[in-house]
C-alpha cells in the first residue's frame, strides 16, 4: 500500500498533496460557510396588572372578624385608620406619576395597583362598619326582653322595677348578659322626683340599661326616648 507524498501549503502551512500548489482554502475553492444570523435582542415583556388577591383575602378576613366581637373592633379599627391615609397617599403618588408619563405602561400598571389597594381598604372599612352595626344590633336584640319586662312591670305596678332582679322570675327566666363581654347590663332607675328635676319626666319614673362595648364606649337604652344611643 503506497503513501501519497505530502507537503505544506506555502501560504497557510496546511498539509497538501505533493502535486498541489496550494490548499483549497488559499486557492478559494473551499466553499464558504454561511454566517449565522445574529440573535434578536431580547425584549422585556410588557408589564401586566396583577390583582392583589392577598389584600382581598385580608379584607375579607377583617370584615369577618369585625362581626365577631367588640374586641376585634378595637384591634381592627386603628389598623384601618392608619392604612387608609397610607393607601390614599400611595394612590395620589402613583396617579401623579402616571399623569406625568402616560405613555409609560409600567407606571399605568402601578397606578392601577394603587387604586385596587385603596378600593380594598375602603371596602375593609365598610366591612368593619357593618360589623359594628351588627354588634350593636345584637345588644339591642339581647336586651329587648329586659326592656319589655320592665314596661310590663310598670304597666302592672305603676312604676319601673328598682332592679333587674325584680323582673325574675315573673317576667324573665334570667337576666341576659351583654353580648361581647358577658357582663351584667347596668340598670339605673330615675325616681319621679329626680326625673322632674332633670326635666325628663313629670308623672313617671325613667330607667336606662347600659352595656359597655368598645373600651369605654357605652351603649344605652333610655326609656324616655325609647331608643338606644352610644356615648363615652
């Protein structure tokens, strides 16, 4: 088996046959390889608005807890009063940012997010307000039998009872406790003479029933006015 004599290309030094004068690369006969196209520059995807589901969950939880007790009202109310101006400030800031650059999609997305957060805080405040109304209504419903019993006692004896225990067992099986704290309601009787001096009643006594609700906030029924009112 014979071997072909080899030599170096005089231009590039590549090994070529002894009969060739130069390599295929230097003679230009080698097929040029196509240049691969340059990769397209990566572009960031446009920003997308994401609904604040976590905030919505917190709002629903706060609204639910606000209906449970006055203690939860004490805990949630200051948080919402702090969150409300913070969300309002953020909404104002993001809104101004978007107005200064309306062609910036990122600022628009941030403004939408701030708006959604602010709306959810307002809904949370509404939920807590509804919870407060629900709890005060529960006090009224719980103590309505006591009011009815006192009125029945007055219709029979001509005066209101001197204490809630006088209503048991003739008119009540037991004196109900105030919802939320479990305390006995505070009953106060104003005799006719005192009522007259206070320009409240002139021909009959007057009584009030009070329950402590939020810290020192009291919720009282006045037999003269025939309605409930809150006071501190």
